[in-house]
C-alpha cells in the first residue's frame, strides 16, 4: 500500500482543544490494517468489520462524556476445539471523563457502580476506546456448535475411576433428597 493509499488513522482529540459549547461527532470505520492490529492486540483470529461512531459532548466546565455505538463482526477461537467461532458485537459505549477525578486510595477500595468514569486524559484516542469496548463486549467462552468437553476421568493404576454419576448417588444431597422424597409424615418429630 502506498502513502496515497494508506488508510486514514482513527481520530484522536486533544481534550484541551475540544469545544465546550457543542458536541464533537466522530465515525470510524476500521480499515484492514487497523482491524488486523486490533485482532492481534485482542488475540483474535480476525475482525471482519468494525465501526465506532458517536459523539464527545461537554459536561460542565471541564468534563466530557463520550457516547457511541460499537458494531463489529469478529472471529474468536473456540475454548474447546480452537475452531473459528463468529460473533457479532453491537454495543453502546459510555465514557465519562472528569477533570477532578481522584483515584481511590487504600487497601480496600469500594468499586463505584459507575464504571464509565475515568480521569480526563490529554487525548481521547477513538481507536483505543473502541479496542477497550470490544474487549469488554466479546463473549468470554466462545464455543463451536459441536464442541463437547466430554467427561474427564482420573484414577491411579488399579483404582476404579470416580464418575459424575457416582458422586450424585453418594452425595449428602442425594441422601437428603431420599428423605424428602420418601414422604416423611409429620408426627412427634416436628418441632413444636
């Protein structure tokens, strides 16, 4: 690809230069190079399509909010067979950038219910926000339609392996189920 044919980079905005009276709109359609780089960074076999569009709007005197829609077609590896598993992502994204954000201190930090709040950066890199949003939106355990783990059986030499069915029959809960299912009638055993 020559310089004239190079794909345009994702927009990045210096927060000091963003207007405080109107929203800044953006739309980024990742080209082949950007999709390949994103796929490598997220350990994905492929990203066929990625679009990230929205706005950065002022909130108060110094803060900003980014609202956007992330749309992507990705391929993940099956957690059982490593076969390709396609996934379609269509996710709303919200980031609130606060100029007076203070990082919580101490050994035990209570997590805020609002995980969209971040300190105001010098630059808002649209590609990085899209990458983070995509990483959070990916299905955590992709499985191919016919993928089956089967039953793992472990036992030492000369020992009969313990199977799931054996555990169900000998568990304390199975004994409890026998008592409840046995139709124990009331009488002297009931608490009074």
